[in-house]
C-alpha cells in the first residue's frame, strides 16, 4: 500500500526465556460490543496474563472466544488477527 513506512522504527530487545510475545491488529482492541464500548488493550492484557501458560494456539482460541462473547450479535468490522509465540 505504501512504498515507505516513515513511522517504522527498527530496533531490538532482549527477551527472557519463557517470554510470551503477542502481536495483534487494531481490530482486536477496537472491537465494539452492543453498548458501543471498545474491547481495549487492558482487557486483552488481562486475558494474556490469565492464559499465557497454555499452548499459544489454545490461548489465541480463548481470546477469540472472548471477542465473540464481547461483540455478541455485532459483526467484525475490522481486521482481527493475533500472532503469539513463546521464547524458550
């Protein structure tokens, strides 16, 4: 879509063993429920803290089931993707 991404900053960090990295699209935290409330980052963080010991696939499935509960009868209107991995 864009030739250059001027806001992209390249860097590196050191992760400790057993660290869990979760990347997500804005459609996750901006998902609205029937009261027009956003799912928000804090709710996602709590889910990750509760379920990070599980296999990543299982944690992701739980997150998406919680998103389904949150949106109830509303449709997804934006991209919703999660990529998670654990470093050993």
